[in-house]
């Protein structure tokens, strides 16, 4: 997998819950594209139009709290988001992201970030750069097994490849 | 080792484990529902034919049932067919109810068990002394394939409650108090242990309520170390025997004297926006919801009925009663609660998650306000984006339904 992820920031606040990421009224489907069409709709009804392939969500505390619905990270990934950076994540959401192969980084960088900032995540160096804000943040290196799960496209593919 | 470490060392076949370690553990129960199940099963079927340990897997269709539309009906049918082929336990309307109410009732979860469920409120079973946590659909698919799952052993955050519980103070008020104090991510990744003289005296139903909402503080699990009340609850129910584990020190301890606590409410739009109900008297409500995996058990309806007996709900307000299971429904009939609710002007819904997550059977219109005994008050949770949900105990929700505004039951 690539060691550098580059994209533009989509900035949100604290405690963005999975009910706003994908409201229950859409949970009768698990089709990724259908879910993506309604991603974040109750927070920003134009999210699906605004977001471009490769964009990065930059969030505050407790991103993804609430319901365990995996439809939430699926909707985010299918929207074209390449990674989510948050000061902290709710644990079920974090686990779901890794399991479906969406990269997540714990980093407190939301306070300096503005919508559209170009963000560079260098996994080898363990750094995240916000060029406009002239800031470099250190992040914990991603454990190898998590990188592997994500590069296989999720936990189940990884398990099958590993011969279970 | 503490209680959680002892359970997890047993389940992982190790001599000892400690907080922060990654382990692979056996799961006694693997749970999914009609929202998270279809995804888990489809992912499973791409890679496997037979569930590794079919005896551990349970499907409960409760979120959008009785099927609210064609898509939900197809999802339930898909799960029903899968359950039949795999010979796994399957519950739907008629033999079921809300998952976290029926699993303990039917003896499926026992003290000392390891439980994972593709539903965030799986933490409820900690009230029985199980290590029980919410996961996603992929984790459930993985557990069906492999018969185990990976965990990080959590630290234990202990809450010790002392003092004399005031009138109308319930497990719901105690957990709201706790979430209000530590915040919606105050226990992120941690197991919340509820202890002290107040918990020893608390009913099993109220312990379920408290453990149910551990996730609202970010908790990986909530639990009460089993005692005589736990043993009495388990006695006479089918299923395997309880496993006993010793307890040990917790990483952090918080002590609270709850003698002065008054009935509490969490205001929109986070469960940690907690304050006294008596300070919200200006808030007019359109709907009251009493039920759910948080407060859908018999003693919850006993509390609501105590308030509503001989009274009527406020004109123009809707009050929806959702018994958590067939068993709870039957018991509420026998005890006369259902009649009390009907006479008060409430509507009785079948056992379902219904409006709690904005599914069906009581969705809010734009600008409407509800008081609810459920667990979440996020933006749009019960309907329109501009609707508002206040979380409270059955006493407080029932009293507010009678008044038409949020009040403390003491004010009625």
C-alpha cells in the first residue's frame, strides 16, 4: 500500500455520531453507493456533492460515536474519502474502519484546519502535514497488521489470504 | 487480575492477560440484528459455507420489525433463511422482542460469558457479569468464520455509588449522572464497573439500564460483578451454567454520593448534556416514548404505571409504550399496567426498537420534541433533523407526558 496519502480537508467538529453519518432511514440497504449518496446528509446535505475523491475528513474528539452500524464507514469510504483524521475515535467505529479498509489516524489537528486545506499523511515518517497552516504533526506509526488489513481491503480478505 | 482480565484470560486460553494486550478470544454468543445482520451474512457467505460454532450465533430481528417496508421484509427473510440453513437461533415477532431484553430472559447470556454483538448496546449484558461488547458486521462475519475475535483488553474504570437514593431515582438517573460527569467519550475503550452499596441494592432491570448506556460514555463494556441478585435472576432459566471469576483492582475509581441527586434528563443533542428535570419545565413536549433496550423491562413499566395510574396524558400529546419482549408484555398485562396506560391515553406498540433510532412507529416531524426512556438524543435520531429528544427515566417520562412539559416526577 502507498505510504503517502494526499487529499483536501473536510472539517467537522466533536462527537460526530453514526446517526448523522448515515441516518437509520437508509439502513434497509447495505449498498455502498446508495449509502454514499446520503452520507452526512443530516449534518451537511451537500456532503455527497462537495466531497471529491481522495478528500480527507479532519475531525475533533469522539468521531463515529453511537451506533455500531458499519454502514457509516462504508458510506464514508464509498464517498471517496481516503482517510479520517480525528483527535479521538469512538472504538466501535475505529474497529469498523480498519475492518473494512478505511485508513484512520489519531491526531489533534482540527483546530488549525480549514475546509479545503491540502493534507499530506506520510505513514513511513509518521507525520501529517497541513501546508497552508504550516504545521507538521506527529502521529503514531500505523501497526503493520493494521496496514496489512487495510491493504487487503479489510479484515475478512486478510483472514482468507492468511489461510485463516 | 480484575474481573474483566479473568474472563478474558479464560476465553483466550492464557494464564494471564492485562489491560492493553491484544488477544484472540472465544465468543460464547455472537449476536446480530436485522440492520447489521444482512451485511455480516453476505460477507460471511463470500468466504464460508458453515458457521464454525453455530451454537453461539443468535439473530434477533427487532429494529424495523414488524417489517416496516419491503426492503426490511427482504432483509428479515434473508436472515430467516440463513438461520434455518445454518441451524442457528432466530427470533422475530411473536417469539422475540428487543434483542437486549430477550437474550437475558431466555438464558442465552450467562455470568462470565464473552459476548459480541453487531449492535452498540450489546454492553447491556454486563449487568449479568458477562464481558459483552458491541462490534460491527465484519467482526460478526469473522467470528462466524473463525469462532473467535480479536480484542484489546480494556482498563477498568470503577464507579462506586454510595448514599441514600432519593424518591424517583432510578438506574437511568445514575447512568445519566455518570455520563454527565465524565462526558460522551469519558470511558472510551474502557470497561465501566458499577459498584457500591447503591448498586448492590439496585434491581437487575436497573443494572441492565446502567450497563446498556456504558456505550454512551464511549465504554467498551459496562459490568456489575455478579452477586446474589444476579444468581437469583439466572436461576431457573435455561442454558449453560454461570462461570465464576474473581475480581481485582481497577485502574481508576470514582466515588459518588448520590443522596442529593434529583431526577435527571439529558437534553439534545448528546447524552452528556445532563441536568435536573425540574429545571426544564419550559420545554413543551409532543411525544413520550417509554420502552427500548434501555428501559423496556417490567420494573420500567411498573414505574411508568405508578405515575399514570388514575391520570391522563396531556391533551394533544402522544405517548408510545413499547414492551421489550413478549414476556414483559404479558407480565405488564397481568399486573394491570397495560390497562393503566390505555386508560391514560397511551398507545401500546409491539416489542420493537421502533422510534428509538428513527425506524418506525413514532417518528417525529420537523420541530417536534420528545421525552424518551431510550439511550440516544443525537440530531435526527427519532425523525426529522430539526426534532429534539430528551432522555429520562420511566418516572420522569411518564410524569412529563401527564403534564405536557418536562417535569420531575416530584412536581406532579
